[in-house]
C-alpha cells in the first residue's frame, strides 16, 4: 500500500499548505479491526514528514511543520474502570466496543486541537496538548503519553471510532477535516484477527481466537460501518508482505 500512502501523503501536504497558519488539519482514519489502520498510518506519517523536510515541497512555514499520529486506543477505559461497570464480566469480555472507551475524553481532545494557534502560543507561551496511549504490556492506557505541540499542525487520529455519528463521539467527528475509511473484506479480517490473537498471546489457540474475532471484533467493525459519519475517502486494505508482519494495534 506504499503507493496509496504516498499519493495521500502528497495530497495532505498540499492541503496543509492551503490553510491558515493558525489552524490544524485533522484526519480521522477508521476501519474494521485488522484492516491495517496502524500500519497504514505509520507509513503515511513517515512519508508526510519526509515530504515536509524537502525544501522544494513547501515554504519555510511548511518545512517546520511536523505531522503526528495519535491512536484512539489510548482512550480505552482501564481495567479498574471496567470493574466498576454494573456487569464487569461483560465489560471485560466486550473490551474494544465503543462503550468501553472514554468517548467524552476523546471529544475534549479533538476540541483542543481545533483551538486557534496564536503567535504567542507558538512562541513564548507554548501550549501542549497531550493524549493517552494504550500499553499492551500492562493492558491499560497511560495518560499524557503523547505531546502535540503548536508545530504539529497535521494530526492523524486512527482507530475504530474516530468519527462515529452517535453521542458523545459525533461532537468530535464533526470537527475532523477528513474522514478516511480503510476497508477490508470481513472474511479476510477474521483470518487476520485469528492469526494476530494467537501470535500476540491474547488467545491460547485458533479456536479461542476465532470465538473472540467473531464474537467481539467483527461485530465492532459492523457497528462502525453502521454508525459512522460519511467518510470523505474509502481506501481498500491490501495486506502486502511487509504489512503481514506488522500489527494493527
């Protein structure tokens, strides 16, 4: 998918050059579990930042701009928070469903990104916006793990629920400049999920992995397609040899 990532990276750099310097350009990338969102977005980010470093592709203000990637997984509710649910067993079993995320926290994050970047903010009064990250080692999120500075004017947010049409998510969805959907055939997604769950130790065997994929991951993907704002772009997921060794976390 390198060619697709390169084409989209060039398009984003050009769009960034057209917006006022006090504004950010925010892209939400959604898609079913195992669509390859993380892998694709990391490739996209690498190409974008490479383009921004090339003098022939932009004016000085663009050259100092750095794109940054934020994963929605950071807004997972902690295991302790899931323990406080009326049905803790169900909450843990369905971890990954939209209601096991801090949707309101995500909305506040996107709202903060939309605040104008004044000259004073960009110089002596630097305001840093932070985002959480999900750490698989501890199976929980950690707060303030990613810092978004004023020079981060291109922000890519990837995850299942980046632009849902339901409350409270819709308040953030409406603030995105672009909404991209990475599509993968459901049968292919299921096979990728089974392989991933076994390789990462989430499940002990293929049978357990299939039950998890069919009982939680695939339904979550269907929910996204049924409850998202209209995407501005559809991207077909292609699992090449390199992507086959990468994890869509």
